C-alpha cells in the first residue's frame, strides 16, 4: 500500500510538470520507478500505460475537431504501430544493461533538445517514404525503450521542415496508440501489478489535468522545459553512474 501511494504521488507530480511543458511524463517516470526498486522492464510497461492514459484524450479530441491531416499522419502512424510492438518484443532478447545505455542516451538527447533545441528546419522534405522510414525507426526504438516516442519524433519532424502545429497534432494522435501497442506486447511476457497500473494511470490523468490548468497562469513554457530538461539530465547521469559502477 505504501508503494502505491509513493508511485501515485510521484506520477501525479511528474505528470503535472510535464503537462505544463507539453510532454508526457513516462520518460522520467520509468527510470525513477526503476531506481525505487521496480524491475526496469516492468517500469517501462507502467510508463507506457500511464503515458497512453493521459494522451489518448488528445487524440480523440483532435479527431473530433477534424484537425488531423491523415495524409501526413498515416505514413508515420502505420509504421510506428507496426514497429513499436517489434521493438517491445525485441527488448526481451537484449541485455537489460544495453537497453539502459540506449535509454540513457535518449535521456541526454531529449534533455538537450528541450534545453537547447531550435525549431529551425535543416531540410525540406515532402517524401512519404521518408516519413515511413522515420515512423518505423522511431516506433521500433520507442518500443524497445518503453516510451511513446513523441520526444524523439517531434524534433526529427521539425528538423525535416514540417510545420510545428502540424507536427504537434500528428504526434499527439499517433503516440498514444503506439504506446498502447508496445504496452500490450510487454504485458505478454512481463508480470504486471494491475492495481498499481490503475493507480498510476489515474494519477497520471489527474496530474495531466492539473498541469494543463496551471498553463493558464502565464507560466513560461521555456522555464518549465528547462526544469524538465534538468530532471532528465539528472536521471541520465544517474543511469550513467549505475552503468559504470
């Protein structure tokens, strides 16, 4: 019971902070749960379930508002949905320490993009084949690491020259379904505490609403993102320390 309360409180706080920065909290929740003693693979499944719980409503709302550009979304969504479960399944054949190293690198990448990333495009790409390759690659990596993939996908699409609002809508549409497909794959071979999943998911939803509400109080998103980046750097360095010692 004590663990449930601790996990619930951590999820609530992280979800509120990351919602204010327009991101999901799973990327930070997974290593923290692991540091607290939860098996790393189980922590990935919990993070995926929590992330999908908070972002699925955004997908539904975007569909209802008819703001989803399906011609742009489907070349990304289809390979992500196909390759995310493959990445999640492939994780069972890779040494956990190797996966943690990749996770650490992803934390450094995400933190750096939050702290220093620019929205200026490096290329102008319109090819659906490129979108398919990006979607498949990000999907596989996201499934392997147990994340939704938005933190990797958004910077890549912006660098390829796509309009930020269009990218945000596309990613918010596809990531929840990608996360769920990875989660159900992990659930086939990882013992899960379904009560803990429910507690964490509810806390993530409440925290997400709190974060979205707090955004209306003229909080500068740039400041929030620096806080998020600082936290991700700390987690990355802690993973690095554990991998060395």
